[in-house]
C-alpha cells in the first residue's frame, strides 16, 4: 500500500508539471501572437478567466524562482532559459501587460 501511495503522488507531481508547462506554452503563444487576450482565448477555446489565473500563477512561480536564483545567476543568464523566466523578465522590465 505504501508503494501505491508513492506512485499516486509521483503521478500527481508529474501531471502538475505537465500542466505548468502546457500553460506556460499557451501564455507565451498568446503573448507572441499580437492578439488581445480575449480574442486569442476565444479563437483557441480557452476560458479568459482561466488564462489569467494561470498567468498569475506562473508569474508568481517565476518570481519566486527568480528571487532564489538572483544571488547565483546574473539576469543575462536567466533570460531565455524557459517560458516562465521570460515572463518574469518581461515583468521586471515593465513589458508585462496584465
């Protein structure tokens, strides 16, 4: 039973990571499309409120990650490592349009 519980926990973690990656991709796609969020969401079958919920969640995660890594990594190294870091960098540069 203990092993089953661990497998379930591992699957939940994996599924959570997949969702984060999926939404980071969606948000990046929307932001690079040049479309208004409302229009992009409508065309892609995404609930606008869900989009903004994930945008806030990813921004908070990236911001927390940036703070932890700030002492060890220069901003030039952090930019472009993944979608989440690009979102944080845009926010720090004032290019984040909520």
